[in-house]
C-alpha cells in the first residue's frame, strides 16, 4: 500500500479481516472547496484585468427579426420541470452525503436514497423523452456545428484589439422539432423582440 493510496483513500477491515478501501479521504472535500474558490478568484482577476473585450457580429437581418413573435419561450415547461427536479435531487444528495461528515448529525439515510431514486427516475425520463418525443440527433454535433466552431475559433486574422466572433452559418439552425424543447433563443437584434421564460 503506497503513501498516496493511504493518504487519498480511507481504509477499513472487511469481515474477513482484510484491509480494503471504503471511500476517498474526507479531507478532499476541503481540497475541492478551496480549489473551486481559487478558480473563482483567479477567473475574476483574469476577466477584470487581462481578458479582451469581445465584439460580436450583427444579429439577424431586420426582415427576419420582424417575422419573430414578440416573446420567444426559452424552454418548455417540461424542460424546466426536469432541470429543477434534477437540481433539487442533486443538492439533496450532496447535503445528505457530506453535511453529516463535517458537523451536523441528522437522519440522512432516508432523504439520501429518496433523492437518489428521484434523480434516477428523472434521468431515465429525460432519456426516453428526448429519444421518443424530440429530435435526439439535434443535440449531437454534426458537420455544420463543427464548421461553425472552426469559424469562431480565434485566429490571427481575427485578432485585433478585441476579439470578433463571426455570425453562425445560416444552415446551423436547429430543426423546429428540436427547438420546441431546447428553445435557447437569445435576444434578437431588434429592440422589439423580447424573450421570456413563459411557455
């Protein structure tokens, strides 16, 4: 058993008396928390003092913007319910897994397995929903997506005092069937177009 394994893993004796690993060491919780905090600090410093401003290409032509409705739903009700349920179950799993180890003691087992069951059911529902009722292939990158990503990649011919991002290809629009679920429409170039989270 190496020093690294003894440090990063917690060990215990099994019923046969053999020393086996049971889980990672609990001090890694603080390592992850401190690492996440350092990332936020360094990222804020980078954005404030080092990152260059981005200049985006113009949006949709005025005639196309006028054909859009006054309000564009960002996500369907089903998509929002799924993500909120998944977020709540994930937070419950994290709280019931780690909070008893760092101090507060409570009856966490029941809440933990309920949250795990809810998360499992919600993920299975999402897979079936996306595969049967939606255009499942629309969420996978295709040739047009790769070409658009290549066009947007920084290169010397685009670099000036700031970074300019070309407009996406006209062919890189999602299918209407995919848009009904993954409606992530941003703001249009027309000031009359507003976005809303309402269905």
